[in-house]
C-alpha cells in the first residue's frame, strides 16, 4: 500500500476533522478578553435641510472597548466598525459642542463587545450654518435675502420685513417671498421677476386709485415709550398722532400702540393722523408709493 492511497483513504472525514481542529484552535486562541483602543467615526444625522455643518474640530474619537479577541477579529474582517451617532434634529445655526457618551456609540451585531471609556476627545465642536439655494444682496450693509434649500425665504434688514411696515405693503412683500421661494433655476428666475413686477404694479395702481379695502391696512404701528409731555426736543409721527387722539378724548399712555396714517397736508392740514380719524381722501398717496418703491428696490436691484 503506497502513501498516496493512505492519504486518499477517508479523505472527507480527514478534511472535516482538520476544519474542526482549526475551529477549536481559533476559538481557544481567541477566547481571551482584551481591551482594544479604536478610532471611531462620527455619523451626523437628522440635520435640517436648510442647514449644514461648516466647521468641525474632528470626526473621529478614540474609544476603549472590551471584548473577546475573536469578536474584534471578526468585526475587522467584516468591516463592521463601531460608530458614534450624533442626532442634530434640534440643532440650529451657531457654534455647538456635542459631548460624547457611551450611549452614542453603536456596535452592530457584536453584543459581547462593550464600551469601557471615551478617551479623546470627550466632545465634538462644530458650527452649523444655513445653506442657500441662492442669495441676493442689497447695496445697504446687512440687508439681504436668500432662499434656503428647503424653500424658506431668509430676509435680513429689508423694509418689507420690519414690524412697523403697513400691512398693505407687507402683504405684497409676503407674496413676493412666495414667488422667490419657488425659484430653483435661472429660467424660473426670469419668470419670477415678471411675477414680482406684476405684484408691484397692482399695488401701485391700488394706491393711485385709492382702492384698498380697509384703511387700517395702511397704518404704521408704533409704541409710546414715555409720557407724551416728555417728548420735547423732537416729536415723532406716532406722538403727533397720539396727541391728536388725546384731543378726541382717547386715553394714551406709556405702552400704548399708536396706529397712524401718513396724510396729505394740503387736504387734511397735517402730515399724520391716527387711523381712527383718517378718511380715504386724507391719505398721502405719494408717500405710500415712495414706501412701496423703496421697499421693492431693495429686492429688484439685486435681481437686476
């Protein structure tokens, strides 16, 4: 009987025995519990569509893990490395520091591997900023508008946004914002410009024809910050209107919100009246058209 025949005899049994022996050896050799330091990647999730991470000190954290040697070996072979899950759902624009806790660290499919400690760093520092689909800048400093990725229109410093702006102009401004929010391509920008121009034209002719539905929509609303007698050096328009109200028997004091209309001096004899005593014919149409023009020049100029 030659050696070749001996080797071939019961080959299947021998092969299975060899595999089992190797498995037993691997199990015994890797059964010891060890501590291993791993550099772990941070995964940021649930950040709002209109926001993005602009600066970050690091995306990796050194973590000390405990487990069986074989589990670490298998984890490495399968490329199922631990990760740090950072939920940014509630985070807004600004600088942030996110502390790393054991609960943030995810280890898929390896229940016998545990986190011993977070080594370095103990927190992640990052900045969140807005991301814009497009931005249009005004000639005036700090005045601009931009459309965020989610379609929200972000307005800074423009007249149409200010709280004292008459409702009748604010309404046109808000309709303009809606048009801007729907623009996504250069072709849509040209169509959007024409829609905005049409909105402004309609507002212009409404003033020229005095065809507003409610005169209160033309009112400016400003709060009285001190007693009327204390306004001595200068007399703001809302104070002039407030004094006219007191002459009519109205009670006015600190904290009162005065609603007034810009009026034509040639018709009413004065340049401002409280809304309560203003007639349609009193309104200074020229002043309101000037306000309309200045409000929308800040939008149309950047749009060319």
